[in-house]
């Protein structure tokens, strides 16, 4: 027991000399980007097979690109990663199975009917600067992004965490905040978040330099392929705020094709489970 005598607390009044009145009061609202994460998404056997598939396709990966929202030009500015466009009925089926719960958790009200998917690999110095996924979908305010992580055990890389930035709403205007939450790139886990959310992949290290030790992901953009404009706005208030903040990153004109070569596939898919296949076949 403590040797100190416990005295009852005395109520105190915090007066204006301590907290002087202010003639200006305009608080800024910081809205965290909604996110949900699933562990053991594909299961040990399928996750292991997918990782070996990614490693075996090393020669098919190309440098990842970005799309300038103003000029529409494709470049590699702010990004260092390798990509391979893919499709998978098995992966799409898993997405379709969990989307109702994801939408409930994220207060997401739009219909989701199609997806784009690429395999990515981050090695030494791999990163992706702060951006939104507005260039991947017709309407970022109604689309969801998903990042599924794969890696060898033990990990052959360091870093590579995902940062999801908050949105600040001040005097009716929205912008990305300096605050963020961090998602660890854990094997066989997947994170879902709004495509309008500002996010980045922090630089990774890969001491061995081996491709098999890279940080791998299946990155997917899920949308309905239609604009949310119209009398019946299906977006939540948070979604509208985030869309306002992301407006400057949305391409002025719809791109004819995805800048990394991914192609849309319908959700949910039908037919027997198959292994991944590339879009370049």
C-alpha cells in the first residue's frame, strides 16, 4: 500500500485569466479515412501459391506509372515499383464475398460491379508518394481501393507501410491532413478504403536484392463504372468531403485505358476457380 495519505480532490474553477476568451473561433474538423482490414484473406495454401506465382513472373513485371491529372501524361514521377496487370476469378470471388460487410463498415452506399487489379512489387527504395486513386476509376467518390499483401516468411524487406491520410474540413473546404494512420504489410491480409483517400507507400528496403524478398501486393480498384452525379446522391457526407479534397487529383478527361495496362472485370465472376492469368496473353 502507498505510504501517502489520500486527500479528497477539491473542485476548482478554471477562470478567464487561465483561459482568456477568444474573439476568433473556427475549429477544423479532421476526418479519418475509413478503413477495414481482413486477416487470413485467402488462406495459407492459396496465399502461398499466389506468392510463388508472383515470384515466377518476375520477367513480366514492368515499371509502375502515374497519370498527371492536368496533362494526362503518363510518367513515373513519385513512384518506384514494378507492376503486372492480372485477373483472377478466385481473388474476385473473395472480394465479392466480403464486399457487403466492407460497405457496411465503411458506410459505403454505391453499387460495386467491376474491378481493376495489378500485382505490384516493391524492392530496395520502392515507394509511391502521396496520391489518390482517382486516375483508376470514373468516380473516386464512389469507388473502393483494396491492397492485399504477400511476402516471404521471415520478411526479406523492411518499411513499405501504407499511410492513409485524414481529411481536414475547415470553413467548408476540404484538404488532406498531415495526420495519418499506418497499415502494416502483413502476409495474407487485405485493407479496404475509399479510392478518394490520400495515401502513400513509404520507402522499402530489400537488403538481399532478390526478387523473392520483395514486398508484393494485389492492388485492386472496385467501382460501378458510373458517375455519382444526379439528384440521388448515394455518397455519405464523409465520402463527399473526401471527394472534395481529392478533386485536384482527378483526371480532367477520362483515360481510354488504365495507365498500367489493367482492364476491368465484372464482379462477382462466375465459373470454376482458376489461377491468375495476365492481361497480356
